[in-house]
């Protein structure tokens, strides 16, 4: 198979993937709309916390910084005693 044929096959696969993802997104939006039903004016996204469900409103950013073990040098391992010594 030539390089051009392989690139054409990859392009077709990517087009199929993009079409499928679009269909899935539309289906998911329809399911969410059908599940939610009519909402009262001013209602936020998510479910009612009184129902026991979790409502996500804040985004938590996790940094890409490497782990800094020096932050924990003076801490004790909870329930295991002092760092560097054996557990009881």
C-alpha cells in the first residue's frame, strides 16, 4: 500500500470518527434534555442537592508542576508514627 493510499484511508477513518462523535454528542444532548424535563426559570445545571446528588459548579485546576516531597518532610504519617521509623 502506498503512502498516499494509507493517508487517504486515515483521512476516511478520521472523517468517520468525527461524524460518529457528532452523532454521539447530539444523542447525549437529547438524552439530557429528555431526562431533565422542563426546568423552572433561573434553575442552574445539575440536580437538586436535596435529592442526594452532587452538583458540580466549580472547576478545580490541577497544576503540571512536579511533586514536591519537601512539603511533607516534617509531617508524621497518620497512624504510623514518625517518618523514617517503623510502625508499632
